[in-house]
C-alpha cells in the first residue's frame, strides 16, 4: 500500500521544547531517537535547535548551531531526508553542507532577510509557514478578519516575495501554522477548512502534534494527547494534506496507513 501523506518525525535537540524538551539533548540520545523514528516509518526527520513554543525566547545562532550541527554530522548516512527547523540564514547555510534538503522556516523569511538568498542559491526545498507575531508574542491576542482567508493572503504575498528572489515555486511547501498565533477556535477552523490552502497548487503540511488546542478541547495535559493528535492526523489524511509533523511516529504512521486504507483500499506500492 503506497502512502500518500508523509509523516515527518520531530527531533528537538533543545532543553525547553513544549513536548520533548531535554529528552534528546545529547548527541547519542538524539541519534538513537532518529534511528527509532526511521524504523517506525517516518518519511523525513525535522531537526530543531530552538524552541518555538508560545512565550519562548530566541537562543541565538551560535547556540542553535551548537545544538544541531553535531547531530546532523552524526546522521550523515541516515536513510531518510533531513530538514532543519530554523529561520536563520547562517544556520541554514551550515546545515545544508551536512546534506539537509529542506529548510523549515516558521517566519516565512521575515526574521532574517538573508535566508531567502541562502535558499535560492541552494535550490533546496523550503517550508513557508504562517505565524502571527513571534513565538514570544504570538499567543497574546491573535486576531483575524477570517483566519483562513488572512493566511491565504499572507501565503500569496510571501510566495511572490520568494519568486522575486529566485526561489522556484515547486520547491515550496505551505504550513498554515497550527498553534502559531491562533486561538483554539481559529485552530479548529484552520483544520476544518484546510483544503482551501490547496488553491496554490503546492504541498501542504500540518503540525498539530500534542499542541495546546488538543489539550483545551479534551482537558488533558501534554503527555495524554496522543488520541487527540491521532484524530487531527486522520482528519488531515482524509482532507488530502501532504504531510503531518509529529512526535509519536509509530502511532501516527499507523493512523495514516489505516486512514489511507479506508480511502483507497489495500493498494500495492
């Protein structure tokens, strides 16, 4: 059975990420977890060295690189592609030398203007994400006229910016930024209307894994949100989303495959 929705395994080499901060801070622990995610069926691994949880402070490029470059070196021969979650040009430039094939940017080129030049020159894939404000401010009072329409307008402007700087549109993935400057109801609306982001003809990914909206709906702490995450992942598959970014790879690969079996039958791929 061929998979249509890719599963992105999250590898946070940080002490303070909201779900797994500090769990994989050493190189060996991070490496073991990456290998485990590959064995569990992830399609690629997204490595982050700075927490973007609500209210978080930036750590600076030197510290970010100190965290992620050693694990990139350790993972040089891993069997799945790697992306790096960064908005910094210098970090992206150095990460690309280790075989990274995608830059996952929460800022859509707004926090470091030089990043667009790095991505254009490398010709790598790029995740363009929507965020209202910054991680420190994004949840203070997010407001929209219409959350989906406003994000679509944002994507249109940012895609034009990328095109003007020489980035090919077929290299770009779109992420509407679930939990990044949105209320609970706005996040649910975003999921409900996720198909509207397909208008750009680009792959769409969604990152709902264990986030606070799930906790708010189900009144559950962070470590008890796997079922809620599963519901959002299954919904994403049924809507045709191209990739889901998750912490619990084994469980979410199973959710994806079962959802696709319902939709398409047991095709061989």
